[in-house]
């Protein structure tokens, strides 16, 4: 038999053996994990708490300001909040207080902290009803008893989130690139703040994710009236210039806001 034919037969035999071996291995279908149905009535308390913990670390952006078991952050330490929540407002249960603190955070502000927490079911965070339910369960699990049900969360919660869809992006007539220059120059923001790859000063809060947790309205007001908007806990009050609204030209102001809105 010619050598070429022998080599061909050998190659086919080797390929065939590899194919047989590969097909003999149990195959795992490449499918995305099935989404946990929080509103379907089949979720256990453990699953609910786990889902809430995931939301706390990711979409909820809670860790940008809060920590669990660590003091000195922008917002209150959440260690034991499941137990403390039942003692915050007389006659209000823990789950009711936690719900209010998420969707109407200005209703009760912990002493020593400014009223800067956004409504989590509104853009830019925009949690839907199920996600708020799971987040409350996780917070209750921090030292308390998890007894929150979906019925405890009004059906109107999360309506602005559009069923979990991403909120519409706010368009401003400003130039983010020019705003970055204002941040580093005339605005003198870089003297106290860090913004992504720009700056490193710890004098003021890190703004690298400010647009992920705060609304354009808050950001715009904070520049014009920093004292009126309160001081982030853990940072010295009265440091931020009060005259930016008059020192910056209208275009510079809009450019600066447009830059800050890119920080996600």
C-alpha cells in the first residue's frame, strides 16, 4: 500500500478515535442560568436573602456609601441593621422602616449624616419591586428576623424603573472633555476629589461613581449650593467652595456637570 494512503488511513483512524472519545463524555449544555423568579412564590428565605446580597453588592450600589461592620464611611454602618430598624421609629416595624429608608430615604435621616441617599427604585439605580423586596430581606438578615413578603412592597415601587430596563440617559448641552479640564483647572475640584483616573486627593469624597448613585439634579445642586446639600459623613464641612456658581461661566458649569455624569 502506498505510503500516502497509509498516512491518510492512520490520520482518519486517529481523528475517529478522538471524535468517539469526545462524544462519549457527557455534554453540558451551554445555557444561561435560569433567572430566579422572586414573584413566582417559589423562592425560599435563603434564596431571597442571597438575591438581596447580590443586589447590595452590584445593582443596588449600596457599598459605595455603606459598609457592614465598618465605621467611618459616608453612610451608617449596616451591621445589625435588621435589629436596629425596629427601634428607629416608634410603631414602625423593621421591614416597614427598611422599605421607607430605601424608597423615601429623606423621611428619616440618621443623626450625623447628610440627606444624600437617593431613592433606590428611581433612576439612576432603578431597582424593581422584586429587587427591593430581596434587598430588604438581606438587610433584615443583618441581626434581625427575615419576615418581609412581596405584599409588604407596594406595587408602585419600581414603576419608574421600567420593569428593570435601563433608565434613559440624561443629555445635557455640555462637553464632558471640557468639563474634565474645568474639574482639574478653574473648578479646583481636583484639589479635594478623585474622579476615575483624575486626581488622588482624599480630602473630599471619591467621585469616581457619583453618577451611578446620584441624580443629575443632586449633582447640579451640589455644585451651586454645597453647604445646603449637606456634607458627606467622614469629611470636613465647609471645605468645598461656595462660589462656584458665580465663578464658573454657564458653559463651564454645564461642561463640569456633563463630565461628572460620565462617572459611573
